């Protein structure tokens, strides 16, 4: 797979997508947005991919929308944030959220604006000690977008989410961990190996069940208890028919590790 603004590498059932505009802290241009969405669509279609790692090249994870590209479009006239968000950022975030495979954000540096939304849209966030997070939008007179208003309060609660959005203050990786925004902070030098270890575990996990867990949790976030349980039952019906479920049961009784194939 060849892209201009991202790197796409698959090996051992692990896909690593690297945002690759390091001199601009991987700020998102229209091309990067469309390539990233295409990469997640490929991940969805490729049965050999059982987990995705999203990271950034250089010292940043992602600095959000490329402001140079945005102002160029504005200068040309006729640019609408509403139309642009609906056409580019929103489909990308939904593609990530609907992917039936786990996504690990390896947050190697600053995640700002929609770059922070991108990290929040992943299922697991592991940050390097030097990484940071900021809802940069308000600093340029915009409001949080790309799902931040939905995801951040669900992760850390309304009080702190609103404070971060209203002030645009930078949150260190250690603070993000305390807030419950991320799963783990590691030494910068240990980021790659920590994320690889976790990815290897997911690559050997029952991928179908993992996809269904994502689906069930996402549904439950906006449903009643009754509806959530009904949905759990329906999705359990699907999981219960998977080859990996049979393998899990067999491995339990044979007292051996399960060899899940993601089927
Ligand atoms: O439809 C739509 O497009 C709406 C969508 C909006 C979504 C959004 O994401 S809005 C928010 C956009 N992002 C920002 O406002 C963040 C802007 N960047 C910063 O505040 C800072 O760069 C950081 C706090 C992220 C990092 O600061 P620092 O000091 O570590 O790095 P720096 O020196 O500011 O940046 C390094 C380079 O990256 C620099 O380029 P240069 O001068 O060396 O050629 C800088 O201009 C560039 N860069 C950083 N962020 C962006 C960027 N270039 C374009 N767009 C950026 N967002």
C-alpha cells in the first residue's frame, strides 16, 4: 500500500499506520485525511490485519488540522468548516469507531485539536512520557470537533472536559493518565516495545469477539439498560457461533492456551 502522507506497514497481523508529516507535527491536510480514512478501510477489508497501531513520525503525534492548508482553502473562498468536517473528519472518526478490530494509539508527542480527537477515537491510548494533549481549538476561535465533545466527557467527565475545552490548556501524559484519558504512560524509549507487546496480544486474540465488544460498548453509551442488554444478547449470539469461541472452550478443557484465528 503506497501513500504520500502516511506510512502503512503490515506484519504478523499488526498494521502500523504512521502519520508522516513530521516537520508539521503531522498536521492533517485534506490528502492526509483521505489517505488515513482509506488506510482504515483497507484495515477493515484485510483479514490478515487483527490490530492497528496509529502513531506519528517525528516529535509529534498530530497537531490537528493543517492551518496553512485550511487558510489557503479559506483564501480561495467558498470554504465551509461545516461542509469540510462532514465530508472529511467525521467520516474518518466514524470509520475508526466502527472498525471491528482494536486500534492502539501510540502517542509519541503532542496531540492537539483534531489530533487529540484522533487519539480519543482509538480504543487504547499509550503515551510516551513527553507526549501531551490539548484541545487547541479555542486558541484559534474554534470549537472542539471531530468527536471531542462526545468522547472527552465520556472518558474524563464533564467538569474536566469542559475546563480543557474552554482553556485549551496543555495536559501532560502523566496528567492524562490521572484523568483517565489514556491507558498507560511509558518512558519515551519504551513506547514502541510496549505498544508492540500489546499489539501482539491483540493479534492473537479472538478478533470477532473484540469487534463485537467495541460494537456493544458503543451502542451502550447512548442506550437504556434494557436496550443495551438486548443488544448484548444479539451480539453474544454472533460471538457464540464463532470458531474462536469453540476454540476457547476446547482450550479451557484441554488446559492449554487458546489458538485463536480471528474467525
Ligand atoms: O474543517 C476543518 O479543517 C476544521 C477542523 C479543525 C480541527 C482542528 O484541529 S483546529 C486546531 C488546529 N490545531 C492547532 O491549532 C494547533 C496548532 N499548533 C500548536 O499549537 C503548536 O504547534 C503545538 C502546541 C501543537 C506544538 O507546539 P511546538 O512549540 O512544540 O511546535 P511548533 O514550533 O509550534 O510547530 C512545529 C512546526 O509545525 C511549525 O512549523 P515551522 O514553523 O517549523 O515551519 C508549525 O507551524 C507547524 N505546525 C504545528 N501545528 C500545525 C503546524 N502547521 C500547520 N498546522 C498546524 N496545526
